């Protein structure tokens, strides 16, 4: 057991860096839950596999899997890497960057169940263990049992030999926060003030918790997230920092779309506030797919839901957004939905290429991930690089 710190990050000089900062690696969880990924997981594994590879090309991948599925995961990763090596000749680099760790979980949302990492000015790194209750607990949680997920963050910090702070019983998911690394944290009111998370705390008390644990000086409270986002509208699906003082905001010009009023409210708010440094925030609109992404009868037939698990319906609109991209070292991995949204996909890539010229912008077929309830940002959690990291990434 690594030291479970009884102080707090802000008192110790720690803060959450921006996701766009350099990473040691990324945490992901091998997908197996039939209620999220289906009885036939081939499409899911294809999409996850593309994310695995793009990460391994640039940083470490810490892939978590339970004991029952470890050999399947090992075989899948060996085949995936060998195939990539045949095409691009990475030698053993990708193998050396893969860490396959046996840690139990209930599902594969590493962003929400993994630790949030903070650093200090000297480059030291520590983790934070939040309480997790499946996005709403007994009020509106998405599955009946989340005990394994709630233990992932502490287990991972132990395995990484990282000291960590225990923020429990404060409930928070990694997808509900974005940091600019310079004292500003962005959240949505719809999520953090939902009755299933911390109903005993006022908005002011929740903000104090965020400042204390994330080393923040200012919290921006966007009113809304993405329409029909079952996480009570995580911020990572609607708005993201691309650098300090600059964000992309999910947008639509279609006033008849329910997303229009939600995004318009966020834009009005962002134009009315400044960040922790006193800067006006530069907002870039990133249009959502032109056509809603819906659950089909074929999709529905592949699910196998447990008792107490949130079900889906044919025709249900999924919370598709290009804002749910993920920064890795030197690149951005961007959801693509295909089909009738091919033009929207291309447009999103073009906007992000223009906004992030220093990065390779890579589209990932992400509809199978979206069917699980989230997207690329939701299945990844960054580990910022620390000054004492000894792993060779070259």
C-alpha cells in the first residue's frame, strides 16, 4: 500500500495539469461487459484497438483487465501489435510500452473510475481517489453494483507505486472535470449538482472541494452538457480546453435540435466569465454530427443487460459529440461516426487540425464506443509525466 495522504493537494502545492500537457501514459480498461459492449464485441474491440495502437505509438498504455479475461486481452494485444509492426516496423517499442495489469472493474470507463493525477511545480505526481457510484447511485445510477469500479483508482495507484489522496466520500468522475493547468477547472451544473452525487453539499461546498483537490483557483460552471448524455451531462462531451484560455464547444446551428438551447446557454455563460488568470475565454464552435446517431434494432439485439442495469431502446439518440476527443503526446484522437455523418466527421477533423497545428489529428471509428454510453475521452485517463519517471519512452 502506498501512502494514502491525509493532507490535500492545494495545501501541498499540487494541481491538475491540462490534458494537453506531456503524458507518461494512458489508463484504459479492456472491454468485456455485455450490457455496454454486446455479446459480440468484435466491433468494440476494433475501435478500442485503434485507440490502443495510437497511444502505444506515443506513450505508455496501462491496460487493466480482470483475471478471467487476462489471457484473451494478452492474445488480442499481441496480435494487434504484431499487425502494426508488420505495417510500420515499430520493432519491440509498442510491446515495451504496454503494461497489462490485473485489476478488477465493473466496466471500461477509465476516465471516470481511474485516478485523477495532480503534479507540483517540481514535477512530482500524486493520484486522487474519488468515490464512484455509477453516475448517480441509488438515484439514477446506470448499474446496480459498482464496488469493483470504486476500487480501481486506489488499486492503480498502488500498482504504479504512486502516493494518493483519498477524496471519499466525495463523488466525482474524471469526465465531469476539465482543467487548463493554470488554475481554472470547468464543470457542468447539470452533472455536479445532480441529486445522485453529493446532495448534502451546496454548490459552494462542491466548488471548495474541487479547488482543494484539483489545486484550482476558479471553477467555471457551464449550465448544460450534451443532450441525452446519461452521465447527467459530463463536461468532457460538451466543452474542452485545447490550451489555457481557449476551448472548443459542441455546437449546432439547428434551432430545432434540443442541443441548440443547451449549447447556446453554455456559450452565453463562457462569454460572460474570465478564467483564473483574468483572461476572456476564446470559444471555438465544434459542430456535433449533422444527423443524430441512433440505436438500431440490430444494435439492441447484441446487448445483454444485467438486472438493475440501464437499458437502451431502438431509436434512442446517443450523445454523439466530437468534443469527446483525447489528447495523447503529439496527437489528438477524434471520434468519427461514419455513414450519413461522413461530412460532419471530416469537418470536425479539419477544425481540430486548424486549431491544433502542432498535433497529428487522427479520426477513430467510434460508433461502437458510443453504443457503450461514452466515447474516446471516456475510455481513457491520462497520467501526466513526472520529473522522476524512469521509464524510457524513446
